[in-house]
């Protein structure tokens, strides 16, 4: 956890290269580069796919088996769409950032029994129209809200078993405000709901689901078990977590998880701090040289208030103004900065993060080459995320069949028709910019030649336009 906290501090810019004494004087300020954040954000965006292909192999050659596989794919895609799939704010993307930063991440899948609420019943004296309206609202909520809640768990808040891919138990621990727990735990009665923090710990294994709420400052603990506070039985029958390892580390022969959970930042800590030290040193020397510091002799009582621009000189009576001698910036400092930057580039992916792109017709080809390099260099991260998607889908199917046990609106397959078919393949797909441009040119040529119609030219096989009808309307308006 110490190296994870160090990586997080580097990501947030919460580290120092100047002493506390110098910082307190506030004469000079540290220059802390955002390289750590850029690395994590850039790589996380590279491993985030353009689209996702989910494939369930049919359990047999019959038409019924093929139909079941198609319906399971539809179910998986519907769930992924509700969880955000490839969006930047989805739990999957947050898990991807965590695995880039820490080398380890986790996803938690829970069933919210109150997500839909109880189906409405007709009240005494209520009109049929009002009852139908409340029923329609309830059905709309069932369509929009998923009872399966997916969250990305920060590794600093969890204690997983060491050296496994699918945990046999999981412990989460947070510091939260007391009032946030009172809604879910009516038995918890804090002395002051809005003051201080309390420890909230969750324990899961395949048989037990246990909550522990405690206030260390007061020295009291309240143990709340399971969902009814008395029965600690796990109603799921599985540990609803998915561990994601970066694949950049190695299984330790000594059982050390920190040798397997290797992210992108911790191996670069020395270089990143050296970069900050060099930039800070150059900044201080430049400030001292360009904005020279001086002192006076024979100044009148009360001191002087003189605004001198660099290079100006003024004479005030008998007062003598002198300046400290400031050495020029050493070229070695610039060399150190260049070396540190080059080492970071070599570790992360040469010019992958530099943003260098040639202009003109070669830009698309260069983009394609960079994308291919990124997929190879970060292949372990991509494969880990693909496996995480597949495991979350498998757990979701298990919960729908064995815990939810009711049909989800918009889903073709019934829970009882899943019949234990939880295994699927997940493949990330990335848009090839050069290929898309070529396909677009071909579509325009075929359309102008009359070989394909307007709708075909704009379908997903060619221009992949979101709405060909609106485009046609826009063209008609332009002509008018």
C-alpha cells in the first residue's frame, strides 16, 4: 500500500522537492510537473476501446442453442450500455485508470433490491387513469434503472487475498460521515451524525456478508450483519468482486503482492521527482537572475518603496542600492531535464505521450502505427480489462438467474432460460483512422457513380453516419 499511496501522491501532485522551511517562507515555489497525471490519463484512454464485441459460444448445434447464445449477447450488451460501456465516466474506465496507476483494481457488482421499488397497487378511490399513470412510471423506471449496480473500488480501500485472480474473500474499509450510514442502517445511532468520520468495513466471502460500523474515537462499535442485521449469510453465493491486475509485474516467489501490482507511476518515481527538482531549480535561478534581489545602505527610516524594472537604475540621495550576484543557469540542469524526460518516454512508449504528429497525408498512417504500438505495449493491460469485462458479465448472469429471478425490461431472455451459460469472450475493438478514411472515400466514389444509394453510403459498413435521414434533410435545406 505504501507504493500505491506514493503513486497516488505523484498523480495528484501531492509531493515536495523543497524543504518545509523554504516552503514556509514562500519566497520561491515548487514546479511540480503533471507528467504522472498525463501518463495515467493517456494510457487509460489508449486502452479504452472504441467498441466491444461480446460473444457467447452456443452450447450445441441446435437452433435453440444458437438462439440462447444470441439472447445472452443481447443481455450482455444491454447491461454494458447501462453501465456506460466505453464512456469516460463508467466504472470500467475508472477501473482502467486504477490499474494504470496502482497496478491493481477491482470491480464490485451488487444487486439493489430497492432499485425498482414495489409494483404499484390501486388505492381505494383512485381512478383507473391515475393508476395506469403510476404503473407506467414504475415500468419506465424499470426500463431506465438497472438493479445490478457496478462500482470501481480503489485498491487503497480494499484488502484482497494475495496471488489470486478471483478472490475467495474481500474486505473493504472506508472513512465516511455518520449520517451517510443512517439511511441504510437504522440500528446505527451515532452521537453526532455530522461530526467526525467513522470506519465502515464490509467483509464478503461466498457464505458471509458482514458489515462493521465503528467509531474509533468514541471507542464503540456497532456490528450490523447482512441485509437484515441478524443473518450474516451471503445471499449471492459468490464473492461479487473482479480483481484486475496490470500484467506489468511478476508473481513474487516470496508472496509479495507489491511485486505483482506494478502500475505505470511507481517505477518512475525517481525520474519524476528528478524532473520536478530540475524544473524547480531552473525556475528559482531564473527568478533570482531576471528579477534580481538587492539591499540598501543609508536608506531613510521606514525603508524604501522603489519599483525598479529589470535593467533600470535610479539614484536617491545618499542611499546606495546594491544587488546580489546571481550565477547563470547551468546547462547541466537542462541536460538533466532532457535525460529525465527521455527516460520517461522510453519507459512509457517513446513518443506515444509526446503528441508529435507529422503534418499532411502521412498523419493518418502515423496515427495507425502509434495505435498499433500502443496496443502491443499495453497488451497486458488490454487483456486484463477484457477479462474483467467477461467476469463481470458472468457474475451478472449468475445473479440474474439465481438472485434477481425476474425479467429485466428490454431483455429478450428470461432468467430461467440462462441455464448456467455464463461464459463469454470479450474483445476490444479500436477504430482504425486510416482505414475509416479509405472506406469513406470508397463510399463517396460508389455513391457518385450511382452504384449504391444514399442510405447504403451512410450505413455502418461505409460512412457509419448516425442518422442518414437527418443528413438528407440538411442537404435539401442547403439546396433550398
